[in-house]
């Protein structure tokens, strides 16, 4: 499995395809804004199947996951975490926001911690070892 950079148009189409009610419960995510906010990637399996898309934005020495969604027959959270860990080399921490309590529990196994809760959203962060 690998992460491949992709353009805004492809990323927007992939995020729209994978987006579910759980991804954006209040329909507040503008895909155009998200894909224009950073570098977009797609996750491609060894068999060539695209199973997810995500957007990373550099904020100084921090890396922010602007959006991530997909569908796979394996633990996509673990796969995405491993790929982003490699991409985060040289940064102090990785962060993201979610409204999904279940996702908070899943990413805790990969080193993420809740830094604050606000309006039904959880802000998470994972420190990167230098």
C-alpha cells in the first residue's frame, strides 16, 4: 500500500465518493476549500485499487489532516496513520478535528490524544518523535 500525491480535481472526486454522513454530519465541509488547503493524496493498494483520499496542510512545524475518508476491507485507520507518520517526519506533531467519537477511540491506539472538545468536535494531536 502506498500514498500517491494527486491533484485537487481528483482528490475532490475521491473525497466526494468516500464521504459519508459520519464524515460530515452537519454538511459543513466544502470539498473545494479542503482540497485547495494543502496537498492531496490517495491511498492505493498493492492491487492498484484506490481506497481513500486525504489532504495534509503544513502549519509551521505542525501537520494538519484537513480531511480523510475512504472505504476498505482492512483497517483503514491503521493504514492511514502509518502512511501519515512517514510523511510527518520532521514535524513536531500531527493534528486533526473529528466529530466521530468512535474514530477518537480508534486513533488513540495510534498515539493520538484529545487536546480539546468544542461544539461536539474533538481536536486530536499526536507528537512526532524527532
